[in-house]
């Protein structure tokens, strides 16, 4: 597959079925598709950024960034959580996920977001600038991450201020603020 055939666009309500289909195919469990559907309707996740990657007219990947806070709602720097990132199995390991991450980071930075978090594969996300073990840098996850998985909770600064913009527990959108979304 040639990545030149991939185009990325910001989603609209009309893309809902494509988004859910990508999520269902990318993950073995329905819970990620259900989480995504809930987040897309969750006002506490606003402002969010939802992007779909297409090969020609077929949706093949999706990424979602939702609003988060450090310390308490309405306070601190403008930040987001990346969750989920999904690519259909036949299109994985071809660079589409990286394209979605890079485009998403560029767009949330343009929105004014200063910092972004992700709970994900510790071998994958550092390739895109994420620093493992965000808790050791002063950013606790919404729920306890087991010590053996500490490196999976990551952070990336989007501003020259770096990671000096505040410390504390991260508060996520209501739909994501459930313990089952914070463990493997």
C-alpha cells in the first residue's frame, strides 16, 4: 500500500458508522468501540479532535483526542488525552497510525493544547515524542496504573514551556473516567 493514497479528515456526525466500524475491526473487544461512541457524545470531552484516515473512500484508521485537565476541571493548562487510536487489521504496520498521531498532534497544538497524554504501548508511542512513565514526571493517571505498566502512561509537551506547566492528577472526560478503561 502506498501512503500517498491515504488522506486524513476531521470527522463529522455523518462519519459515526465509519468510526465505529474501524474501532470494531481494530480491537477484539467491543468495549473500545463502545468507549469511542460514548466519548463522541460526551460534552465533558470537548473540545475534542476526531480524525479518520481513508484509503480512497474506505475508512481505515481513526484517532480521538479528548479534553483533559490537570488537578481540577476548569483549571490549569489546556490538555488532551489520545484514546483510542485504531487501524483496521489489514492496514496495520504500514504507517497509518503514525500519520494519524502526527496529524492529530499538529491539529491539537493549533487548537492551543499544551500537553497530551496517552495510555498505550510503551514501544510504539515514544517514536512520536511521548515520554514514558508520566507519573514519575508529576502527572498521575485518573486511576492507578500498576507499577509493571508505569511506562505505558505517557506524556508529551506541545509547547516550549515543556512539562513545567503544572503537576497533578489528570482528570479525563466523564465517559473515560471509569477504572475499566485504565487497565489491560
